[in-house]
C-alpha cells in the first residue's frame, strides 16, 4: 500500500478531505520519526514495534572497484512484527 492509498482510505472512511487526511498521517509519521531519532521505541499493539539499531564502524569493500573502504557508524530503523499480525497474515 502506498501512502496515497492510505490517505484516500482514511479520507473516505472518516469523511475527511484528502488534505485533512494527509495532515493526520503526516503527524503520525512525524511522531514516529521523532521518537526513533531520540532513540525511543514505537510499539503498535497487535501490529509490531519499530526500534533503532546501532551499527559500529567497520571495514567494507567497494563492490565496483574491489578496494577496501571504511564504513562509518550508523543507525537504522528496524521493525519487528507482532504475533497478532503474524497470525493474521498466516491465517491461523
């Protein structure tokens, strides 16, 4: 599902304009982003949880040239699916 489909679905279901629906979805995603940037956790009961994983600095290889390069420390968002969603997807 694309974000445009989510906006249209919310607008139709709650009798909102697309602009109102877009504002609501932007607020939700902005809240998720800010929480993750601060190192927090976003948990949606029955769906799953978003966390931030830290990856230390390491030595990698440029696949195009084959030369060694230093990869800087980074953080990445990680999603862990909840049991309820897993069961729904598997039809159990």
